[in-house]
C-alpha cells in the first residue's frame, strides 16, 4: 500500500483463456473486498474475460495498518500502488477501474495518476468525497475539539481523526473528473438513500465525452439484491 503496509487482495481470473484485459476494484467506505457487490461484480467480469484484482484498503478487512491513520488521499494512493503491483506481478496494469460508493470517487481521482487506465466505472459514487461527513456529523464537534472520536458506521466502531475530515474537504473533484482521458460510466440507483441520484448528475456534468449513465432501477446503495 501507499504507506508500506501489506494489503490483502484477491484475484478473479477468467476460467478459460488469459484475460483480455485487467480491472481494479475499489470497495465502498469502511467495507472490504469481500462485500457481496465486489465479489459478484468481479466474478461477472471474470466470466466475460476481464481479470479483476480487488483489495482491502489500508486498515480495513485483512489489510495491515490503522484505519484511523488513513484518509481519502491515502485510499487513492493505495489504488495507485495496487495498479503498480498489477503491472509488476501480473505483467498488466489495470485498463479499467471500478469503484463502489466512496471507492467510486477514489477511482476517479486515481485515474488521473494511472496513464494505462482507459475506462472508469462508478457505482453509487458521491460527486464530492465530503459527502462522507454525514456519517460522522454527530461526532464532528468532538473530532474538532479532541482531534479524534469513535464513530459507528454500519454497526461497527471506527476511530476518525480530524485529519480525515480535513482531507475530505481539500478534494477538488470537478477539476480532476473534467480532465480525465478515459471513457466514463456512472451507474446509480434512483432510490439510493445513502448517496442521492443527484450525485450521478453532477459527475456526469463534470465529465467530458465519452461518458454514459446507467440507472440501477430498484437497487439499493450496497446492491444487496444479487439480481442487481
């Protein structure tokens, strides 16, 4: 990973001939590489000839490091490091990036530093990483005064430091997205109650062509229904 921690990863490879290309998958905020959506999408891509590497960001899942010391920028740097690993160990850097939720915002940022990337897909991604602040708004005052606080996200405790919030506020998504030299696909559920559909509209407006939008009609944010 970006800070030298060993990150846990898994590869989904096509069952027959070698992959026609490789993709790198970024999971959602505080999730892991083993969340159902990441597994199902990776396996579906592999069945169609696309090899996929999915990994746990620093401090999450089976990866080393402390989540409290990470931030959005370190997630982006982890993606770039994973891309270098794929180039060195698999002999093929990722041509496709796929990101779910905050992972979608991260792959858009990472693509700017990965010249081999030709296509980026986001799933339920926020148009601005600062959207994540709503998960910690109840503890924002404590984080500001004490420098850190324990928050519960998805029923699990996480320590969030002030530097994490400051890093989110420092991002400039429009500048990055408008400058990407890659085909972009934004996928979003109209009824997403975690990251509203307006985020997809904003991302689409930021992006240059070629770009596309797919409505995930009836799906929830985490794509918990296998059909989705």
